[in-house]
C-alpha cells in the first residue's frame, strides 16, 4: 500500500516539474520533504532595519545553487514582515538608483545569484517590533514548483556596513 502511495506521489511530483515550463497555475500539494530545496543554500544573509520605524527594511544574500538544475525563486517570505517584494535596481541617468518589483529570478545550476545593495534585493514591509538589530529571523524562499527552503537571517541596524 505504502509503496503505491509513494509511486503516485513521485509521478505527481515529476508532472509538476514538466508542467511548470508551461506556466501552470494549479499546483498539487507538495509531496516532498517539508523543508529544503536540493542544493540550494544562502551565504552572507542580512536583514537591514530601516532608519525610520515604519519604513521598509531590506534583505541581501548570496543564493548558492550546488545542484544540476536551475531554480526560479518565486517569492521570499520573512518572519516578522507583513509583506515582502523582490526588487530589482537600475541606475538612472542622474545617478539615482530606482527600484521596482520583479518576477521570479532564476539561479542557474551550479551558480550563485546575488541579492546585494544596488542590485536585486528583498524589500520587507510592515516589520514587527520584535525584529531587533543583533537578533535573527527566518526567510523562506519558494521556488517554481512550490518547494520551499528556509534560512536564518541575522538582523542589522541601518548604520551597519551592508
Ligand atoms: Cu527595493
């Protein structure tokens, strides 16, 4: 009985991968390990608190993909943030940096995708007062297909080096 269940789950899972290329919207409940995406890790994570309370903060990190498949990161949720957005940055003609929300970002197989000042980053809105410099929170990345991976993110005050 059990082996049949697992076989069905496996078929469902591989179907999801194929269908995601076509941009399907209905995703079956995940049958894989509850936490973790194979080969995906982050380095140098940090959440920078806003200088003015009530303003958004920002999260930077290096997304390391040690696997042989590409991952499209669909969303990044941060514990203690009411809302998050993935942003890209662009330098304007006057030297100002403009940023705007972006769609899923792909970290290629055996590559690293950097979220950094002046580049891609995760904006965090409606921050809980429990997020304090020197503390830590958790960020959960969701990749195309629905798998999630959670990582600890140290919290820094706005004056710290980024
Ligand atoms: Cu931003």
